[in-house]
C-alpha cells in the first residue's frame, strides 16, 4: 500500500511537472512548420585542394556547424548532398542574405604588411593568419557607439604578432587585416610599439559598422576558414503559411485519432479502458514536455513519429488487459488477474519496444534531417510509454480496485468468471 502511494505521488509529480514545462517552455518548430531559409552550397576545388572528397565536404560541414552554433541558430539541418554540395536549413531565419554572407564566405584571414618602399596601399602577405587565432568576440565601444572584434592568438601566434607589430612600430607602414582578400582594417602601429611590438597575445579589429557585422566577423574567425571556397547555388525562403496549414491539419488528425482511440478503449475494455485513457493523457503530457526540455525540433515527420508512438502506447495496454481478461475467464480473483495480466504482458511489451528502439537507433544514425526527427520523437515516445503503461496504468487500476463497487468482472468486459469457465470447458 505504501509503495502504491509513493507511485501515485510520483505520477502526480510527473503530471504537474509536465504541465509546467509545456506552459513555460517554447516549442521549437522545424523549417517545414515555421518557415525559414534553405541554402544549397557547392564546394569549389582549388590549387591546394584539386579534388573535392568526402573528407573535404565533412570539413566544410563542421565549419558551417560551428559558425551557426556561434550565431545562436538552433536546430539547424546541415547535410551533404551529392559529392560536392551541402544543404543547410535554418528554421526561423527570414534573412537569406545574412545566411549567405555567414556561410558563403571562405573566411581566410590574413595579416599583411605595407611594403617598404612600395606604392602606398601595396601589402604583402605574412605567415600570420586565421590558424593562429584561438578566440574572437564582438565588443561595443562605449565612447562612440561603434563595434570592434577582440581576437586572441595562440602562443606562437602571439609571438608572430608581437614581432610583426614591433617591426612596423613608428615606421608609418600599416598592418593590413584581410578576410578573403578584402581589407577589413588597415591600422598604423604607433611608435611606442617599435621594437617590442604588441604583446599579450591579444588585439582588436576595428571599423565594424554595427553589432551584426561585428558578430558575423567574430563567428567566422572563431569557427575558422572553410577548407575550400563554396558558392551558393540556391537560396530560398520557406514561408510559414504552409507550415501553419500543416500544423493545423496534423493537430486535427492527432486529436481526431486520439479521441477515437479513447472512445474505443472505454467501450471495449470499460474500467481498464478508462484507466488506459488516463495513462494515455499522462503519456501525451510527459512526452510533449520532454520534447520541450531537450528541446526537440518538431517537424511533420517528428509529429508523425509522436502520433505513431501513441498507437504503440495503446497497444501495450491492449496486451495487458487481454491477459487480465484471460485470467478472469479462468476463474481467478480480480486482484490476482490484474497482477498476472501486467506481469505476463511485460515481456511481450519489452520485446516489442526494444526492437522498435533498435529501428529508431538505426534510422537516427544512418538518416539525415527529417528522418532523424522522426526517429528521435518515436524513441522518446517508446521510452515514456514503458513508464506510463507499466507504472501509471498498474498503479491507477489497483487503486481503483480498493473501491468495492468497482470490483466487478463485468467492468473488465468479462461475464461471470465461473460461467465463462464452464462455457470454455464445454467447447
């Protein structure tokens, strides 16, 4: 009895916690539901990288993931397409030009020096570049409202920078900071740094017009350069109108199917069916709360996985209640039949869930994008179902049997057990 009370408290805690999470947390929607930007980029070979291989494309994919993570874009889809293309989906990003600037630039950072005795503005390359950086952060200038990017060098990079600025200090020659062969800043090193240079392994890049420009530059520098240049071959914005229609249709379908299932369970299984309906509601609340906590980005395939898992949740209760009815028909006591029903059905439920989880794991590992979303939502639903079908249903059903008026085999869809046993013997 004490154990059952603790389980009831646990179920109540899960319900309250799930409702709190659902109300307070934002639902992440995928590109197909909330709209956004989709880019298709094509890698171009260079003299250093004459052939685009799978390893090169994986390197491009990694750098793009780091750039988007640094920008704070969540739940992006970045997947390889063909031998030299990559598909990027950015849910919620409605500015395709900004996405193209962020991902389309190679971001090859170079430090150049103005040539001594040469024409003004003639810069030559040095051995200091983007690979010598460890960090880059946008910073606001309090005095004039401008923006700059603070950069940090590696140990050897800091030594190179100190020597470079020491040679330029007081000469009037400028230091050129280039990104993809475009000068973004050409400061003059003051005479106070002559000989010793700028030490400490830190510097700033000035000349940023606004916070967005500074943030984009910092993200590119921190993520590093792409191994090869890329060209945007398709840039399109996906509207949210289709997404709203899809959400509405999916919602209607899910609600309609769930209501039919709830009615069927009560009509066929009666009291256990009513308990299964309560457990199904708990299952839905808990699963959706977990989606928001992780968070899981909901897409149309993801919603399909969630709806499919509802069907499997009902299937687990069907196995349990059919086992219980078999025990009652055999003439066993009500409490004994219920316990036996849960115990004997558990193995079948566990086996079916394990095989389904294996399928989800394979889909998630080998699939991409929307397929992963389907596998993830289905897997979460299966795991939650083990809790609701075994713990919630069993605890609620045994609690209801404490009321004498509910201890009737007819409420379990079984006629008089002794009569049913006699009829089975005659057959």
